[in-house]
C-alpha cells in the first residue's frame, strides 16, 4: 500500500513537471496577450506604452521570457526528481523536491497575485495545488523515523 502511495505521489509530481514545462511554453508563445493582461489595471494602454517606450516595453517581454525559461527548467527539475523518487524512493530527493516545489510554485503564485493577471493566477494555482497533492500523498511514509528500503 505504501509503495502505491509513493508511486502515485511521484506520478502526480511528474505530471506537475510536465505541466510546468507546458506552462512555460505557453508563456513564451502568448507573451503579448499576457503583457496586455498585466496592463489591464494600469491607466495607460499597452499599445500606447509600446509606442511611447519601446525599450522599456521590450524589458517586459524579456522578463516574461525569463519567467518562461525558469518554468521550463523548474519542470525539468521536478520531472528528474520525481523519476528518481519513483525508482529509488529516496527521502533526501523527496525533501529537496518538496522544498523546491513548494517555494517555487508558491512564489510564482504570489507574484502573479501581486501583478494581477487572472490567467496566470489560475495557471500557477493549478500547478501549486497539484504539486501539493503529489507531495502530501506519500508524506506519511517519508516522515517516519525508520522506513524500509524497497
């Protein structure tokens, strides 16, 4: 039963890593739509800002590209550690994945709340929520003082 829970949790986090990569690729492909969404609350329209300050507007696109590549590398990190946990059930790998994933997804979620893009808030919350579910399922096994190695 415990092995099934570990595999289920690792499989969910593995899918979460794939989701992070897809999320990063979507940000890269739809960066103009996302930037326009960020400018929705600001009194200056994005098109006016783009024409008036082309260099500063380019910085927004660069920041979105950085965010996108960070999410893609974050997804690769999650996939690698999830696969490692599926094969070896290593406690240290689970702890690193737990801390890295919780901090990474939570920070992305909070930043998107501050910036106010509803699309990005929903996408980052789905990623954060699915990661938490994947980590909580096998938590009982990893919190034991002594556990059997499979």
